[in-house]
């Protein structure tokens, strides 16, 4: 027991700042959402209008949640829960991989296993650490909702639903770490599972059956294949059901059991899916820093690109369903136009823009990972070996920036191809092809911001690269994409690059925001490259 407590304490100390950042951010999002609902949608009538718009528009349900009534608590849960669960899932998978597969890669796990701790006790400490992290997340969500006067029982249910879903993904991360031979691969697969759960929940919500009241929906079948959908079934503030929490707990326990069985039978640093041996000599195409960066990141770029393609296919497939909203209820149509702050575009254009904004987020995340990879190579010491060759610091950084920019174009381009192919194949003429491609191009400037600004952070403050990069992206999504629905003040929403992405509407399109973002991205990238000349390699 004493050894277990020492290992647990070591993990808490090692993750103290990252864990604090996750917990504070998730709790702050819960508090902010509850406060925004109180200030902006204080009456039942205003919340009812928004729910009617959401139920009539599948794209909104994809991004938000399952409507369960116009009460203040239920409305807040509808707006923010899926996003909170997504964050808890990502936190848990990253935590699981960091203390398992990543430690095996560096050799730290083998050193610990040579002590009386053995091989299983460190993983038990990781499990205890993950449970602690998700308990803190649950308390943060509970406290955020309670501080805004929401009902205690519903707040507790919402907090428990967030924490328990995090525990399910903790088990997923521990199991995936046994299969993948690298921490990069384990993180990529685990994060993809979390995002898939979010998408399945969204599809289930969008394909559900509206209730007679016009403010509730019954979920579609796809939601039952998602741990986030299971947490949503607690119906916090509108039913407070506890039994759905058993489903994510069962998934987490099953994954944990599988991870334990594999860990007991495999060698240290081995994996179920072994890594292929490398070539004795590098291919001629690996003679440049850009080629090496591409070789290191090809898998993740392909994954982000396929995600963009899938999102584009979804955007195109919703065209006719969205167009139908223009006719049945003019009040809903007017409300939707006001909420999206655009009067010159068709509803199909507006809602395809909303879904394409998510493609912009995927492209931004892909770009951010290029910069994060820079920091990981530097911290691991491999960058120093590379820079000992005839490769300068500036050339090294510039290679990653070029690759990141190309990846942004690829992700957005594939989203455009998916939407164009679906719209063309269905014969849907509600959105012209030129407007579709303009909508895709409009996502590029904001995504490039998340390449150049984190690169500048990498040059100026290397140790903060990863935390600051993800924090900036999360803040940008909340303010720029979720801000309108949450009723966040426009002055705060303007801080997000996503708030300035143009919505194409023919000759009346305002591209000024895009040009400003391109200039900011170019200036930040140029400054990062210039300052890299005088920067030393920072392994710590």
C-alpha cells in the first residue's frame, strides 16, 4: 500500500499543472454556460424558441445535445454537457497513455518495474490517478452549476455523468496503450475513439424523434453506441436517472480488465500490434526536414483528413433536410437567421457553414499537432540529434510550418470534396458549388492562426507549447462556435478566430476578417522563424 501511495503521489505531482488546467477549464465551461443561460435566456419563452430552432435544425443538435425541456437546468445541460464529456474523455485518455505507453517508450516504466512496485502496481496507481482526476472534474461541474443557482440534485447528476464518462475513456486509454507500440499512436487512436463517441451521439440526437411539446426529443439509435450518449441519458435536471451511469462504468471496467490481462502476458515495451522494424538506410525522399516531418506525422494527418472528409459528407447529406426548415415555420426561420447573424444567405448555406466551422476546428487541431510534434521531438532529444547535422533551427521550424499549412489545406479540401460529392450526387441544388468552395476556403485563415501562434509560443516559451496550444484552441471553440448559443457577449466572442470566419453569401460576403487573420498568421509565423535563430534547444 505504501508503494502504491508513493506512485500515486508521483503521478499527482507530475501532472499537477496539467490536471489543474483540465479541471479548472471544464468547471469554468460549466459555470460559464450556466451563467450565460441565466443572463441571455432567462425566460421560459426564450429557451422554448431556441429549443424549437434546435429541434428543427439537425446541425444544431449535432453540435449541442438532446433537448429535454425548457427548464433552466435542462436547457443548460442540453447546451454544454456533450462538450464537457468530450473534454473529460480527452483528458482521461491522454492521462492513461502518458503514464503507461509513454513511460514504456522512455524506459521509465522498466526502471520502476525493477523495484518492489513490479509491473502491475504502477498501472494501479495510474488507475487511481485517473479516478481522482475524474472525481475532481465531476466536482468542478457540480460546483459550476451550483454556483449559478441550478438545482442541487440535477447539478450532482450532471457532474457524475461527466466524471463517469471520463472513467469509461480512462479504461479505453489504458486498453489502447496495450495495443499500440508508441504513445503517439495510442494517443491518436484513443482521441479518435472519443471523437467518434461525440459524433455518434450527435448523429443519434439529430435523427431522434421530436416530442409533442416541441421542446423535447427522443434519441436515435446511434446515441446508444456512445458513452457520451449514455451520460446524456441521465437526463440531468429533467429526470435525474442514475442507471445509465452503469453503462460507461461497465465499459471502463471491461477495458481495464482487458488491459490487465494483456499487461500480465506481454513483455515490457512490447505491444499487441508490434511496430515494424525500420529500414537499414533511409529512403532518398527523407533527405529534407519537411520529408522527415511528413514521415513522422503522416498517420495523424491522414486521420484528420479522413475526419474532414466524413464531416463534409455529413454537411452535404443534410442539405435537403436543412432547406425544408425554410418553409414550415417562419418564426423558427427568422430566429435561426438572427442567431447565426446573417441575413443574406440561404439556410442551407448557413448550416453548411456551421458544419464547415467544425472542419475548420479539425484543420486547426491538425496544424496545432504539427507544432506539438516539434516540442515533443525537442523534449525527447531527437531534435538535438537532427540539428547536429547540416540542418539549421530556422530550416527545421520552417519545415514543420510548411507541412502544417499543407495539412490545413488538405483537411479543409477533403471536407469540401465530401460536401460537394454528396450534394452533387443527391441532385440538391440548394447550395451552388462556388458558394460551397468559398465556405471551405473561408475556414483556412482561422486554422492557420492555430499553426503560427502556437509556433510563436514554442519559440518564446517551449515548455508551455502543448498546454497553451490546446487551451487556445478550446477557448476559440467555446467563444467563436458555441458563443452565440451560450449568449456570450460579442466583445468576448470577437477574441476567437472562428468568430471572424466569413459566411459566403455572394457578392455581399465580407472577407475582411479572413484577410486580417491571414496577415496575423503570416506575421506570427514570420516572427517565430526570425526569433528561432537565437533560441537554444530546450529539452526541459
